[in-house]
C-alpha cells in the first residue's frame, strides 16, 4: 500500500488530515531502505511515534484503529500520530517476502534516524514513543539513551514464548516516564505475574479485561476487543496529559 492508497483509505473512513513523509537520507547512507511514514493529524503539541510489532506492519487493523482513536480523543490537545515500518517490513512491502524482525541494533539505529528526521520536519514540542509488542520493547530500549518525553508499550513482550528470563532490562533502564497497557491474559506476561516484579513500581500499568496479546477477550468475559482498544486509547491519552502534572 503506497501513500496515495493510504490517504484515500483514510479519507473514506475518517475525516482527518493525513500526510506521507518520506525519509531517504541518511537512511541510504546507513544501508537502510527509504521509509514512507504516515502522519495522522497535526502535531502542534505532541507527536506520538507509533511502531508496529514483529508480525504486522504499520497498516494493520490494530495500528490503524489505535491511530484513529488517539487522534479522535487527542486532536483538541494538539496530538498527532506518526507510523513507520521497521527495515524488514519495508523490504516486505517491496517484494512480498516475509522476513523475521531485524536484530535490535539495526532497528534502534533505524529508529533513531527516524526520530531525528521527524524532529527536523515537524519540530514537535513533545515526542511520545508508542509501540505494539516488539515495537514497545524497542521504544523502551531506545529511551535509555535517546531523550523522549514518554513511552507507551501496548502488550509488552515480557517473556518469550520459548521461555527464559523476563525482559525487564529495557524497563529498568528507560529514562522516560513509562506506561504499559497489557491484556490480562497476555501470553507474553499476564495479570498475577507481571505486577510481582519490583521494577514495575516505576511503571504506569493498566490491565485490559480478559485481553490476550491483541487485547481480544473471550466472549464469556462480557467485554470486547473494541472496548479494550478504546480503554487503551483512553489510558494513553490520560498518561500523556499527566506528563504536565
């Protein structure tokens, strides 16, 4: 899906100002593919840089629904949402071949280049990093050394599916205010487990009713994925507003 197709889709679904922002240099000099970024809204005050998880790109239903909801609830506060694909997903868009995620150093280098280019282009007063799963973990790692105003992790992948020690170092070392929004049944770390780790005392932690890693609950719960996503949007907006307190 290219920029013109994205713009038409968004115009059909919701009346928002959507722009494509192409980053070529210095990505090319770092042997990285050029990047089409999608900006929803006008970031007069706050720009949310929203990154995807390991398996779905920036145009997934989840990413688009979150972006629209954040804009709907945050537009009056000067909030804009910018999405981009990590390098392996940009390659997938070009040739259709499914690839595993790049290693963290490559993603973080790419991420930092995007932040610098976005700052030059839009000069937002405040930058919030938001990421789904892997994207949230990369955002937390990045915020250990790169100054940003806040980090929001949607479904943080605390424990790999193959097991092992919990991935707590990014949370411990994150230098920005941090919010984690997690489904109660998330297979990467659920309720009754995550809150036992002492490092979580530094985190604004919110649980979504019976939600799995995509925030989808069971029918028997009485909740819906739409309700959980709306709750995640509200928690995110409240977290951002609270940064001024």
